C-alpha cells in the first residue's frame, strides 16, 4: 500500500473504533457518501489528504503528509467536543511520540503525528441552518519499514 493509503487506512481505523466519539460510526474519508447527502446525520468526522510528500532527507521514502481532520456538527458544542476527541486520539500518538498507539501498518511506520493549524468555521446551509466545522491540520511523518 502507498504511504497515503496507509495514512487513510490508519485514520479510518482510529475514528471508526474511537469509544464515545460524538460522531458515533460516521467517520468519512474526503467527504460524506453521495448516497447520504440528502439525509445527512451530524455530527460526523471527515478527514482528507491536504498536502505533503517525501521530505527527501534520507534515501528511503520519508513521507511528510498533512491531513485536514474535522468534526461537523449542528451545534458549536458538539463540533468542539469532536475536535477535542480528534486531538486526544491523534496528537503525539505516533510510534516515536509519548503515546504510541497510531503506528501505521506492515509497510509504513507513522513516526510522529502533530496537530498544527486549527480549522473552525460556520457554514450556512439550505433552510437557514448553520452547521459548525471544528478540527485541525495534522502532520504525519512516516518511514518505510
């Protein structure tokens, strides 16, 4: 699997098994499924590859990937609770970090995970409804096993 594929698979595993998450089992890669766009249930978590590539600091592949990860909710309180759950599950949880429980797969090791710029905005949607987005960009430093 590719480095980006490993990152997506790892994030899906983290978010779909997180006990007590405000989004329950509604964690999606890139966007909510098209089949659900007319019947959206919030809150949900969404994560998407945003930037990065090889750092080229060493001869083996050394990916430095950035993912935008956020919770989307009907209330500010739920969005902020989801943001905190994301941070607690990921920030400093790589194989070389203080909590070593998000480490990749057999092909790639996720060495470090760092929370960076925050994401927060309010979206006005059809029917004069406001929904809240809260999260951050997370940097995953990886290495081929």
